[in-house]
C-alpha cells in the first residue's frame, strides 16, 4: 500500500535544548487509521505539529501526499485537517461562521451544503447559530472536528480526540471516524485511551522519549506481544501449591479458590496441556476455566517501561 | 495566491470590528470630540491662528493621525495576539497560506478599520470647525500609508508580545508620547530651537507634517521628507515581519 505521509530522519530540538524528537522515521499508509500511542511528553504532539506546519523541524524531511511540507507547503497542507489536543476556539463566533472560516482559510470555495453535512454528521446542526462560548466541552471538540473537515481533507489528525468526552459521545465519534475512513480519509489519532486504539486502529505506533519504539499492525502486535491468562476456578480451596506444579509459576488467588497461569501465545508450547494433565495427577479439580488476552494497554505499558 | 484565505482572515477581522463597534469606532470618535472641546474651544479661543489657520482647524490633521496611529497599532496587535493567546493560531499556521497572505489579511483589516475611523473623525471635525482640504488625493495617500505602516508595526508588537502587559506597553509608553510630542496640537516651529531639533528625531512629526500639508499646505518639514520617512518606516516594518516569518519567531517554536 502506498504511503500518504512519509517522515524521514525527523528531529526537533527546542530552544531550551530539549530534544522532543530523535531521528523519527514513519510511513502512514493511505486510507488507514493509525494510532500513535505514547506517554505524556513522548513527542506525539510535536510530531503532528511539524507535519501540519505549526512547528519547524530541526532536521529531516516530511512528505505529505508526495509533497514536501516545506518547499511545497500549500499542496501538502491542503490535504490535512487537524484537530489539536487543546480546545482552541473563537469564543464569540458562531459555529457556522467558524467552520465556514476554516474552509475559506484552506482556499476552498464556499459550499454551504458540505458544511451542513459536516455539522449534521457531528450532531451540531441545531447549534449552528450558537456562539461557541455557549457550547459544552464535548460540543466544542466536535466543532474543532467540523473545522478540520470543512475543507474536505484527505488526511485527518486527531490529537487526543476523545479527551474529556463522555462514553456515549466517544462512541459516536468513533462512528464518525469509521465513516470517514470508509470515504477514503486517512486518520492519524493520538490517544491516552488505549481501548480507543484497540477499537479503532489498523496499525499502532508507539513513541517514547522522542523515538518511535514500534510500528505494527494492531492484530499482529497483539498476537506477537500478547500474553494470555488462564484462570482456573477450583472446586476446593488449596492451602498451598503442590511441589509437582512448581515449574508453572502459578499464582494462587482468592484465598486458594483460583489458580492463575500466564502464558505466551508466541511460544511453540504454551504449557497448557501439561499443566492440565499435572493438575489431574495432583488431584486438583476445577469447576470452570477462562482465558483472557492481554490488552493493548498491557503491551503498551510493557513497551514504554522497557524502552 | 490563496485569495480565499486572505478574504477569510480579512472578513473575520472586520466582523470583530462590527461586534465591538462601541470600542472600535464610537470610543475614538467620542475622545476626539472631547479634544475638540478642550483644545479647540477652550484653549483655541486664546490662540488666534497658527500659520494662518485657526487653531481648531489646525489640530484636525494631528487629531486624525493620533487616532489612526493608535488604532492601527491596537487593531493589528490585538488581531494577531489574540489567536496566539487563545491558541486558534494553530489553524492559521497549518493552513495552505503564505506569510505574505497572513499579513495581508490581518494588516489589511486593521488598516481598513483605521482608515474608516480616520474618515469618521474627519467628518466629526467638520461639525466643529470649517475644513478645506487642498490635496484630497495626497490626504488619502498619507492616511493609507500611515494606516498600513502602523498596522504592520502593530502586527510586529502582537507577535512579540507574550502577555497583555507587553501588548499595551509600546502603544502606551512609546507611541502615545511620540504622537503628543509629534506636533498634533502645535507646529514644532512654536518650540524653542533645541527642542525643535529633538522633535525632528520623532518619526511622528513627519507623518503629521505631511498630513497637515495635504490639508492646508503648511508643513514643519518638506513633504518629500515626510513621504520618505514614512516609507522608510514601512520598509523597516516589512523587513521585521519578513524576518519573523522566516525564523518562526514566537510563532513556530
């Protein structure tokens, strides 16, 4: 699949000497939803700011739709819609005026039908004449998305799109993002809600201390790094584990009522068969069992800790 | 040229004027009327004529310049400072628009406002004193040149300022004194010789002198020098803005 954004050897050092990005290389594929994960201060926003033209890079090169963001900034920027993390709005403008302003700013001719569609898709139509200052935080966030979509971008950056948005609205926003993807828009989102990345993304990139630690298909990543946990609910409580089971590193929980076994799905042998056989030999019986896959969050925490 | 973007910024800024009509237009008109009452009527009645023109009439160009200068700076500096303050500047910086177009939008709107304001004050002055403009085209040229130049200067202040205090500092501490000492209310020929020399270091003297010449054909310095000095200041402002955008000073770092 072709790249719509190509970041090569990108570094950013701030005036204070702080290195926010260190030799970042990243390819974003056309039409995908890419989730950029990273702890606070990892460089997510700096990376987005450089791609969108808000900050100057110190070194390196970025191509957007094959156009250099510096020498061919008009073409590059007109492809991008940006929803920044903070709620920056013109408090005294109406929703309609501010969204129409964004369209003009990006050099597009007036198109009230498009603005109407965007506002309706984001459930803002009945607020179109309201001043932004009168809107709730969730609505302001949607106004920012509407502004970014006003000029029909091919790429949409969502920097923490659902921060401070309630659960229902968040799901609504995910819907909007999916619909956009179906219409061919490439979406790059940064988020603290790992479940969001897990729910939405085709690929996941992890950035930490200004370096890209990993970029992977989400499903591959989960399979590759994912651990599973087998929980056995015992018939009777155990005071202690018999020595014959010592090799499995089992945890005895709930005052001896459940046994927990973590295993790696990457390994050739998970050890489940022999564990169950050894349990039987030891005379330990159970009523029920379940297995759970570790979440992207666990994977993420592991990665950030070790990088 | 992204003319739609220039238009969008320009109309956005002009819309702000209509929203704040009292502050933008009415308040300068009221204060100018007060100047007429205080200087024109109260003091002017004791000064018969300055260089063949009645005192009330003499101060009209200076009063217009006073407002145009301060309002150009205030409008342009606030226009660009406010998006920086609220963070909405992100959109301007990420739009497919050149620096020149950004300046054209903001400075164009600020200058338009002060030109409108200057003309309103001129009309207001006409209610108080008889006016005759010898060179209306030159008068307009000086008005436009000054409005654009000082809007550019205001734009620079707006970029430089990182707080509301700094935003007020230059207009309050530098521009207002220069304007008052620049011959708004008197001919610098009325000053003692030493102070007259000092006054010639004040760029505002040249603006007011040239502007007054377009009204009454009386000037403290030659018209060519007035135009030259104003243009020089315009070029300095343009160079500063070019440097700001080239380096991303206080915008992109």
